[in-house]
């Protein structure tokens, strides 16, 4: 788990750069009063990535938890490698 606004923003920014492509799409949404599960698919380097964003928010509408789960294992390794490279780059 990553804690804190600054670190969370850093990880979400790296994830956005790794995942965002013309092929990225949400394929299913389950939404409740304080949480949601969003299933997505994309392809990276010929690997089909399937995953879910699990999000929880408080009464003020602020996100309190954000969890990402991925499959298959090949996709997990690919994403880990890509995000690690981005997170190790020196900042501006």
C-alpha cells in the first residue's frame, strides 16, 4: 500500500502513463453509495491486460482507498517493470 497524497499521486500518474492507450476501456462498472469496482481491459506490447479498480470514498466525496488488481501474471510482471522504470526517473 502507498500512503499519503504525494506518493499516491506519483503512483497514479505512472499508472496513467503505462495504461493509457487508445485500446484502454472500461468494460464493467459496479457502483454503490460509497464504493465502486471498475473492470478494464487494455493491450500493452501484445499482452492483454485485464484488471479492476476498486475505489472507496468518504461522505465528502474524497477517495479514501484505491486498489488495482491485474491479471494474467504476464501482465502483472509487465506493468511492474514499466511502472518501476517510471518511478525511478528523476523528477523535474
